[in-house]
C-alpha cells in the first residue's frame, strides 16, 4: 500500500477512499465518511495520540507503528471535538514500549505494480488499411500506396514505417514497490518504542521515483506513582524525482507509424514515410527524456510532550504540548525543445 489511507481501503465499513490520479506522489488517497459539505469541504478530523494532525500526516503514518484506530462516524463526535468533527473522526493510537526486555521486530514487503487497463490500439498494417479506406470513402487519395503497404507488412523499414505500440513504450509493464520497517521496544520505569521505515515506489511512467524515510520514537517515564512524562516524536521525509513530462492527449494521438527513435539514435521525425514536425515535437518519450525535471523534498516533524499528574486517587490531570513544522522544497528545470 502507498499510504495508511489506501491500507484502509475496502476494510473500513462506511469509509470511502479514492486515489487520484494514481501516479506516485498523488496516490495517497482522499477519505470521506459522511458525504460532501455545503462548501465542498468534507475532510474528517484526524487525532493521533490525542493531537489533531493534517490528512497528509495521517496518510504518512506507518501501519506497523499503529496500536489501534477508531472511526467515529455519527454526529455525536461533534459533542467531543466540536464542528471540526462534523465529517467524522479518526482516532489513532501509536505503539508504546512495554516493561520487559528489548524486543526487536521487522516488517517488510517487496512487490510489483502494473497498469491494469491500457487502451489497445491498432497496429501499423490495420491502421494504414483503415486510413486508406477512410480517405477513399471521403473521395481523397489513399495516403499509403502498394509500396508503402508492402514495407509495413515486411517490417523492414523501421525508420520510415515502424509498428509502435506507444502505450507500451511509455508505460512500464512492472515496477517495483517495497517497504521495510524495523522497531525496538521495551524498558522499565522508562519505556520506549523506536522504529525506522524505508519506502520506495517507482512509477509506471519512466523517470519517476519516490523514496520515503520515516522515524518514530515514543518514550514514557514514571517519575513517581503520581507523575508520568512522555514524548511522541515522528519524522517523515519524502524525496520525489520526476524527469520530464508529457501529455496523455499527445500520447493518445501518436500513431503506430510514427517513429519513436531512429536507428541512428535521433528522435523520430517521420510518420508513415513522411516528415512530421508536429508529432516529432510531441513525442512523449522525448518529453520524458529532455523536457527538464521537477523534484521535491518534503519533511514533516511532529513532536508531542505529554504529562499525567494524579494528585488524588481517581483524579488525573493530563497536559500536552505539540510542535508540527512542515518544510517542502521544490526544484524545477524546464527545457524547451523544438
């Protein structure tokens, strides 16, 4: 799974989770519990260890670090959290250390992702045959004569009459995805839970990659029978790289008879034996390789200091102090080509 939201997809009744548009960095998922609001805002409230956090912070929680999740769906949640809870509440409790010897745990997976549905386009011969028929029916000359049709059938002139499946050229059939988490917990009067996670996902579009590094440290110490002090610290870094860009519309307009790359290594400039500057300029493979780059690094730090004081039997006073800075740095380079 790409986020905590997608991990809940299909297993939390009454919770709608949609991932758009699906590519890496944009497939974290949006959550909806109680429909849309009058102003179009319908985001639930996220509470992690008693502290309100953003949906981005919630989505980047590692499932191996979570002790429990409760979902409040009815309007009664507003009695506790006010108007912010009008569209539901997610209550998350992360793991804490337990008294005893140190315990080490590892969770990880390695798998592959692939496109589920891609358009199936005609190959070169069928495309040329139907284009000839369409032009003849419209009273125009057929664009491909007998010699061109023979070259298309023979597949012996890739620099003039190729047979390209552009969706297969742009989209990869299988791309790896992996995540590795290791955590240590234990303690006595001072209890601790420390974990580190590495997540990597490549895109089905060539030249795109996302690395995520997560760290969490939850500690708790009993200074006396009446006073306990604890800290919850988490750090998440997203490192996204994208080489070039392309338009799905341009990709859909590419014909199987358009050369992707000539045998001498230059980018294709020929469609069906003729020069085609427009299609050459919009070559998706060229745009991915040469149209610059767009990278970003985002870091999220959540620090919580909480204390519990029990002055009298049956009475406890809890206080919390939280600090949540977010830093995002974008680097973009646009390369104009003709």
